[in-house]
C-alpha cells in the first residue's frame, strides 16, 4: 500500500507513490484505468515517464474540496425540476409532435423561433 500524508483537509497520496498509467494506456483502456482510480483513490497519468495529470476518485476529490460543492446540489435540484417539467402531459405531447413533424414543419418552426429570438435581441 502506498504511503499517504496528511494535509489540512484530507489524506493524500504522494505522486511518486501513486499507481501510474501512461497517457496511451488511458486512451486505449479508459474503463480499466477508471476502475484502478476507484480502487486506489488516485492514479497518476504519465507522459514520457513524467507525471502530467492525476485522476481522482469522487470521494478523494470531495475530500480535497472539503465536501461536495454547493453548486452540485443546486445543479441536481435544477436538473430534477427540469426533468419533472419534461414529464408533464403538455411536454410529452409537444415532444411527440416534434418527433412526428415533417421536415417542412420543422423548418417553419426553426424560422419562427429565429425571428422571435432576433426580435428579443433588438
């Protein structure tokens, strides 16, 4: 197991002691590298045998940041509000109409939307 050292907010691996993968390995085997990150908390990415980046597990990242950032909770709430709105009968009907529209109808709708946008910008 690699040695760790304490900082003010968390325990970190030293880059020299981390699991390492080359940039080529990351490119060719991303899923395998992400699994290594999950099991080791952090993996150093090397280029020409020198560290160039570090991939961290979500847990390690939030530890470093002192917990989940506030904006993430706000984004989560906003996403779910939009998702809920999209599930309304009106939105479902509008999506159905859009998927079944002819190319001519889609073109007319795009022109109308562009005109509205142009008027608002003036």
